[in-house]
């Protein structure tokens, strides 16, 4: 793909937008960028762009900016149906996303992982599995490093493992991963996709350009994934924790088994998985499938799983204060993820819910909350909607995360669990789910520090009061 001398507009200045703009500039494109955020909000991004001589528009998406472009590259957070993009499309301007742009320059083997939940854990684990087998491995996409950043370092022998969101899949054209996985599909981002059918169709696009030389990994326990397989052209490999499959990974007794037709082998004991929750067993099964498909040694897969620990902000143990355990699952940005988080604990939960609503139905939480939760603490813009839909559990309106943690710490008893699993996006009060998770951890550390100070002052010792 030759961009030298081409007029290219990059829309959205998140990580991928900035990386795309600088990448295109280095290759001789005449780059401009546009973001509706204010200059103050973009103060960390703008200097590098201006230093490179890139034209920066902030505070709006001006119609004139979108005219007379040879190519438009959009960031994941930019709605694909934005009016300015629709008008550019009518004028015949090609519009692609950062993942598609990266694909056109990458010569590496690509593994793409998508799904409503478990993407980050599975993507990270797959990277560990492939690296443990001795291959050059790069991990990023919707987590960490934008795909476009790998073009400079990846070779034709590298394996690039990408977490891919539905937003990124909206804007692909030729993107073709050697192995693609859909872990599960449950309602999410309905504020952006408008319907579950549209959301599912976006997820299915990860298989769109694959051929029979490629592999598709799907969840045999998820009805939407099963239906999706009917239109897949590549070779389907299944994973299941509930039944044996003809080709793929499954649980038999206390072992994870890989089967390919008539050939079977045990990969590892289920007891080697340190992660909490049955959903993480599914994530491991998916990673086993991908590992076997890329010809990783079973011993390397087992070693990677044994050594793997929870990814930050995903059912992450933060600490115990006054006998109460605190867990950070800020990445639980939809209702299904919150259900899985709740199911990871037998009960005695103090659950923090809320943030920016994504068109979700919170009534599906009621039965589980009645069984396992002592209280729910609501925060953020979605609080009123959540409170109107919850039944059978005490709800404490808390407004902010700070207030929710304080109230939970005051009412929780030794043996209880305080869980941040918000079922909402973070963008009403935080920059990202990572920001929300870091704030939660800081608040818990503050509680621990105060608890430590109290003990230091009041605990008797042989020398009197310390």
C-alpha cells in the first residue's frame, strides 16, 4: 500500500489514532487529524503531532476537513456511521480503521481474538503460549500496543496476537488472520450497534476474509457462536467445558484434552489453572486450541498456563482489609462480564455497579444478586437506571467510586468480598476502564494504610502502646 504523497485524514486521537498518524507521516503521506475533544483534553497527544508537521483539528469534526482526502483512517471510538464519514463515503473516499491499515503493511502471521468477554485474558495467554514455544511474539491491538506499531519490528516469522473489538471489525476490508477466535457473544455496545444482530454481525467479520487454509476457533457452548459457524469458510475448531468435541479442546474429568479427528492427547490438568471462575476455564480452552493450531508444543502450552496470572483489572485480587477481600474487575464493562464475575464467588458480595450505560438490561442480574450479594453500591450516570431495574437486594446510591468503596468498607464484615464489576463503560467519570481500576486500587490501598495506622496505634505489644 503506497501512501506517499496521499492526503490522509486520521479521525480520533486515541492510542491507535496517534500511532496511525505518525506512521503515515513517516511514509510520506500528507496527514491531518481530527478529534472532537478539546485541546486541553488532548494536551498529551498534540505536541508530537505538531512536531511532525501534522495538521491538527480539535473541538469539532469540520465538514471541510473531510473533503478532498484520498484516504480516511478512523479510530475504534469513532462511530462508523458518523455523518461526516457518510458524506465522505458518498464521495468515494476509502474509509478504513487502524487494524486494516496495519494489516496492509504487516507480513506476519496474525492471530485475532474477539468476543464479548475474555478477550484480554485470552489474547495475553495466547501470546504467552506462542512465546513459550520459542516464536517471536507481539501482543496488542485493542489492548496495550496498537497493531500499526508492530509494522516496524515484526518479520515474516513473527506471530502478532491481536485483541480485536467489534468497533475495529466494523472498518476492516481485507483483514485476514491466520487464526481467528470468537470466544462468546452476549449483548454489549448496543448504544453503538443498535441491535444484538448488528453486534453479532460485526463480531463475525473476523472470519470474513479467511479461506480454507485458515482456522476459526469458536465456543461450542455458546449458541450464537454455533450459529456463526454456519457461514465460516475456514476450518472450524471448537472449545467446550461441557461436552467433548470432534476437533478442538474440551474437559474430560480433571483434564483438558485436545482432539483432532481420531488423535487425542491430554494437555494439562484443570487444577493447573490459577485463574478464578468457569469463564477463565473457557479462556484457557480457547488458548489451548489456538496453541495447538499454531503448532505450539503441549509442554509449552502447559507451562504458559501454569505460570499465567490474572491480567490487571480482570478479577484482580487487590488486598484484604479488616478481613474483607477486595477484587478489581473494572474490565467487566457489560452485564454478562459482571455475571461471570459474581459467579466466581460463592456469596457475601458487596458489588459496585455503574458508569456509562451501553443500552444494557440489568434485570438479568436480579436472581444471582439475590443469591450471592449482600448489597449493591451504584455509581455514575447509569445509577438511576440500574436502581430502577434491581430487585431483591439492598441498593446503596453512592454517586462516586470513592463513596462506594467507603460505604462498602463501613458495612462489610470479615469474610465478605467487595467487588468492582460495573457492567458499564467508564467514560462518564473516568478516562478508561484502566483508569477506573487504578482509582479503585488506590482507594483500597488507602483503606489498608488507614487500617495499618489504626493497628499500629492501638495494638498492645510487650513494650506497651506502639
